[in-house]
C-alpha cells in the first residue's frame, strides 16, 4: 500500500522493448536505499516490482496490460517520474490509501497559476467520474491530491509550491497524459451497495 506522498522525482535511464512488455531502468537514490529484488516501488502511481538493483538505479518489467492502461508506455529515456516506496507498518498515513493500481488515464487540460499556488484541470474518463467528488481524494501520477472541483468529464486540483517543485505535476503541460487512481473506498462501497440491491 502507498499513501500518494511522492518521495522523489526520479528519471528513466533506459527502456528495453521486450515485445509484449518493456523493461525500465530508473534512477532514484532515495527509493533504492535498501531496495531488494521483489520489492514494490510506485512509478507515476503504478506499482512495479524491482527486478534488479544496483547503486541508485533499479529495473522493473512492465507488462502489456500496464503499458496499455497507464501512461507508462509514453515514457522514454530522460522522462522524469514520481517515485514512492510502500508505506511501512505503523507509519503516518500522510495522503490516502493508494494501491498503485491505475484505473485509467486523463490529460492535463489547463493550468491556472496564482502567486503561491496553481490550479490544474485534468480530463476524466466517463467511467471514473462517479468516484470523484469535491474535497475527495484522487491520485494523479501517484500523487495524493484533494479534488477542488468535480465535473462530469474533468476535475481540478490546487497545487502548492512543494508539489510543483518536487513532482511531475510541476512539469506537465496541457495535453500531457497522467495516471489516475480513484479512491478505493468509493469502489468498494459501490460494489457492496450493488450486491445488496441485487439480493432484494
């Protein structure tokens, strides 16, 4: 489990095409400290497994399903990525419960800067809009954020200077894709209520 609190801004250093998958090599001095084969690391909100670890770099295999359903397929050598290790037992839950299982992708629509913060509008797939509510939580490229406005096909988030400086959302421009993970609690509630209705 992750919390959506990005630990560092990493970088893709190599991409190997494996036919129906890709192998990424990523640099991240913070998240590789103490990393072992089989550990999980979230890359732009996608939970990946460490295959190899050497120095401040690690490799991870990304299967076709993940490449098709997330924005990882658009990454190339030099791309910056948000990195986060799983939360440790007993640690503070600084963001919200994040699984690292991307529900879909959106795209940055617009950025509205202010003196000390910035509003970012992101497109929202129709099948995910029912899970996004004003002042609720959403994960964008692995970042736990609070929804400011929830429309039928978009939402907005307000970004503080720290988020702009230390994550990919400070770099994304209109048209750039982002990974989205909605609040897992909303999905479980929907399923439970649907099951209850079906048994009546």
